[in-house]
C-alpha cells in the first residue's frame, strides 16, 4: 500500500511540474556574448556619430542618431524583460522597430539625395 501511495504521489508531482512548465511562457534564452556584441555596436555607432559630426549632413546625423537610440532601446528591452510588465516591453519593441524603419527610410533618402538627385 505504501509503495502504491509513493508511486501516485510521484506521478502527481510530475504532472504538477509539467503543468507549471506548460503554463509559463517560454522566455527566449539569451547568451552573454549577445549583450557584449550589442554593446559594441552601440559604442561603434556613437563613435561614428561623434567623430564624423562635422562631416555628416543633417539627414546622416538623424539616421545615425535614430540607429543609436534604437540600439539602446533594444539593449534596455533585453535587460529589463524580467522586471517590466509585458505591455511596456511591447511598446518598447514597437518603438525600436519604428526607429529602425525611420533609419532605413533616412538611409534611402540619403542615397537618393546624394547619388540620384545629385
């Protein structure tokens, strides 16, 4: 009788653990080197923006500035995903996407202005 009770309790614990794993959303696993690479890209972007400030026109400055802000927001989103509520993280990721799209638009405009419109 005791053996059967132990087996039943063991199965109940396994079922509870499985239910708990299924109920929690799976968080993406982040590697430590990804944060370092993102930090390096942020530093490189800020260096290019500050070192080339006098050589860049307004469109290029806006493009590099929006890229830098988007990368910083992306870094913040990765660091704060366990502390902030899901709704704030959604808005942070939307803002990041909007700034990246704006940077791509500014890049296309800069190419057009420099090479095509001439």
